[in-house]
C-alpha cells in the first residue's frame, strides 16, 4: 500500500494528542481525519468516510473504543479498514479484548513517541 494515498482516522478525546498525531501522520504523507469519540467516528464513517486505517483510543466519553469496534463489526461499518488501538490501557485483558474485537495491533501511548507510533502503524499495515 502506498503511504501517499493512505487515509487514517484518528479517534481520541484528547485534542492535544489528536493534533500531535495528526501532524505526525500528515508529515508522513497520510490523509488525516479525526473524531473525539467513538460516536463521532461512527457518524463520519456512516456518512461515507473510508479510511485505510482507524487508530483509536479506548477510554473516551459517549462511546469508548471497544464499543466503537463492536458497533463497527455489528453494522459492517468500514469492514476493510485496519483497526489499531492506541491506548494507555496496557493490561493483557485490554489487549486481548481489542484483538478479539478486530484490532490488527495494540500500541501503548505512554511507551511510544509520536514518530514511533507512526512507525508501528506502518509496520502493522505492511503485515496485512
């Protein structure tokens, strides 16, 4: 997959983090869309947004990341998008839940710089 054409939807309730990751992914030739919670992300997807990658947090208001992945699966929403969890919830139970719900990868925010997050996302995408 050519990175100059890849579209990523970043879903996180922290505006500072969204801006930081959006900038880093834009610098790496991604087309970036953002949403501040799972509900907003689902609405954008239902209105026709078709990202290659969805990078989502777990802990968010209104609809958390696990609920969002469940709803996407049930409604066959963005079935071809590669879902990657980006969260500070790093317990094995959370990782297992994310993978069971369809995540292709699980990145711990606190353990990675934005540049490392971009590198890990590319690594996960290239394995698909």
